[in-house]
């Protein structure tokens, strides 16, 4: 297996230091600047915007997207897509809820739920690998299947009445001056740091860049691409399962209505964070900044009283702008 490196022998070295930075790095820098400017403008107009309680609300409201974006980042880096996360998310909440109502111990219910969620990702990879189906089709089919199953299992009504001890994941936390920093935030931070470090430093995880950059070369170098995709899609589904468990704990309920358009928000966050839908580029840091930016926009809509119908319009424009900006930066660096 060859090292995942890119030769620059044939590429002229630009005298412009900015052109030596990767497109992803430039996008992250631009996104960080946009976040700072947006936060300043909002704080001037709405002084409560950057107060700890409001920041905590933004984090909690977009915590599922932040967790799911960790797996989606790796999926997109490999050149794939996973739409099924919007179905796995409520499915996991429903499964763990029913297991708890059946008097299973909380740790066992969580482990079984995560195993079931991971198996969904395994099925996605199996369909894509075996039948040479594009992941978009395979995961879209799974999303539709899970949405139907979620309604069948719940009868279209929320389920509730979980043990009080289960609330520690989604509602309990550390009390700080006027707000509560929930334990679920620490779970997300721990996952983000661990996955971000592995993706940046561990050879196995960095294979995702190799596969996304050139799948044929990866195969010729001895990489078992199909087996690796099992890992990627199972990880993505399992992280969606983690988010589903946390939301069930947070609301002490599970509903088939959870996760509407969640997959689009997650994909948008990952792309505006510097990931390429063509594969081979992306980072956990960029994706987390993308989630933060979208959370700030949604919070700004709520504060300003603008109709929520405009939210999807803004998110769609942001997605197109990110793709457009990425192409411009690529051409600028090679000019």
C-alpha cells in the first residue's frame, strides 16, 4: 500500500502564500470570518445573542446535526453520501425507547440500539457494493424504508414514559452561571476530538481521503475499498443512532417526526465547512464550524421574527454558494 501523499514536483510554487493553502483551509478561514462578522452584527442588534444561555440553546438545538455531521464528513470525503441518517435518527430513538419500556437495563438498551443502527449502515454499504448502486440511491431507499418502519412501530404517535435515570444523557449536566452545560455536549466534543484526531493522524482513517480522491488508484494500491466503505457507513449510521438516543433522553419521548430535513442540514454544514461532494476533501473542524454557522442563522431567524419559511431558502443558497466558492478557489489556486 502506498503512502497517501501528493507529489508537488510538477506543480509550480506560487509566490502568493495564500495559494499554497488548500481549498479546504481557505474555505474554513472564510467560514470562520463569516461566523465572526455574523456574530458581531447579531450582537449589536440583539445583545442577548452571545450570552451563555442563548449559546447553550443554539448548541442543544443543533447537537443532533453536530453528531451526525461527524460521520457524514467521512462519508463525503470517500466520495459518498448518506441520506439514511434522517431515518436512523428517529429509528434509534424509537428502538431505545421501546427497549426501555420493556424494562431492559439502560446500558443494554443503548448497546442494542447502537448495534441495530450500525447494521443499517452495513446494509447501505452492502447494497452499494454488491449491486454497484450509487450511495445516493441506496441510502435514499433506506431512508424511505425507515420512515415507513418508524410510523408502523409507533402507530404515528410518540412513545414516552422512559425511566428517570435515562434523562442523564440528554437533560442532566453541569450548572454554570444561569445555564446548564449538558453531558450530551461533552459526548459530542469527545467524539469530535477523537474522530478529528484520527482523521488527521491515523493511517487507516486517512484512507478515506485516498479513496475519495481516486478510488481506482486506491484499489490498485491494495486498499480493500468495499470493506472500508462498510466501516464508513456503519460509523455514520451509528453516530446517527447516538444522536437518536440523546434526543430520546432529552425529551423523554420518541417520535417518527424527528429528523425532518435533517440530512439536508447536515450535508450543507459539511459542504460549507470545506468538504467536496466529489470526495477527497473535508475535515471535522470545518464541518463543526458549518453546523455552528447554520445554528446561528436559525437562531437569528427566531430572534428577528423573520418567517421560518425562509430558512430553507437561505440554507439552499448557502449550499450553492459553497460549491461555487469551492470551484472558484480551485481555479484561483491553479492560475
